[in-house]
C-alpha cells in the first residue's frame, strides 16, 4: 500500500494538480476580497485615529495605515503587508510609527489607536507609561478621560504624575520607594476615597496640602465620577 502511494499513476497526479490549482484560485479570490476591505478600512481607521489627535496635543500629526498588496507573497493572513506611519509635524517626512514618534507621542498615538479599536480588540490589559509627557491642564484631563473610556473595555494600567489623569481613574494606587540601610523596596498601596483626595492634592500642590488644594482635588474627583 505504501509503495502504491509512492508510485501514483499520472492521472492521480493530474487530479492533485487540478485540486491544488482550484484551491489556489479560491485563496486568491478570498485574499483579493480581503485586501479591498483592508484598503477601505485603512482610510476610515486613519480618519478615526486622527479625530483624537487634537485632544491629545497632536494637532499637526497625520496618521497613515499603509497596506502593501502583493499577490505573490500570500500567507495565512492574506496578500497584504500592513504598517503604520506617522508625520508628527508639517514639513517633516513621514516614517514608521515606532521610529519617528517620541516616547510620549508614541504613548498618546497608541492610546488613540486603542480607543478606536477597543470594541474589536482581544487585548485584555493595557499599560501606559509616559502617556502624559509634555502635556498638562486641559490636555491632560482629556487624556485621562480617554483612558477612563478605554478602562470600561478592559484593564488599563497607567503610570502618571498628572493629577488630571489620576483623577479620572476608577482606582488609584500610590507607588512609593522605601530605602533602608542595605536595601530599597517599592511599596504599592490602594487608596480609599479620602486618601485619593489627599494624593491628588499632593500632586497639585506639593508637600504642603492646604484646604483650598484639598477642595480642588475633591472637586476634580467628583467631576471625573459624574
């Protein structure tokens, strides 16, 4: 039986070749249909991501989803190679997102991408660091609101020094360093409602917390929760 399988007659080889060609034609048809959908979706994705750029202090940035189609480079994902590029300022050349954007810009652009794609994403946890670098005031508050919105879809961890961002969180942990004579430890503490207000006030005003600063912190937390 094994010998018979190794010595297939010509008509069996021909049948296999015809089946192979039929399957290849089916693949190419499906891949081309998928590619058309991707090209269409790329334009919409760019538009939706850029709609968040103003609130993230990226008013001049442009986002590009590039779909490179090659029928000869098919694989299980299709015939497209997909990349993300960005132009951070007018007159600057666009380049790969990971190479052109600074750490803070990359974090904010990633935030915009995650907000737009949250409904269809399978990522259960996201961690943002330096998402608030170089921003403050109203922009920081808008970043916090976006993070809060994203936190309704899954778990979001954000390391921040901005009270406007921290106030938008569903939960607030304080991270502190404890140095001894021979070792240094990091302490992580979940804050209750009163402790949150005090920590936000400390972030707003520094070491000395006044009643006015504390009242401001409590107002920020109340507005974030409303």
